[in-house]
């Protein structure tokens, strides 16, 4: 009968350590995913913003070269931004 008491106390501590271990595994997996995403450069999910800013850059270049009038530039810029 005496064997049951120490095992019950150890079982409670073991359960706490098991819970801590389980939480540590979850945190480790999350940190691994964050590290992989940052390493591969997948943090910028807004492709349309990149295309929009590139479109504005092209528009500015065309205006700077004199291919567009100020009115044309303003109209196209307004369409690209909206």
C-alpha cells in the first residue's frame, strides 16, 4: 500500500512537466514556421501592391520622359490608385 503514495505525487509533477513539454513543442513549431517564412521571403503577401507601385513607377518614368502630358499623368495615376 505504501507504493501508491509516492507515485501519485510524482504523477502530479510528471503531468505538469508533460504539459510544459507539450507547450514547448508547440512554441518550437510556431517559431520554426516563423523562421522558415522569414527565411524564404514569403512575408509580403500583397502582390497587387507590388504591381501597383511598379505601375506608378512606370507612369512616373513615362511622364519624366515627356511621353505624357500632366493631365494624362494625373488621370492615369487616379485610375491606378483607385
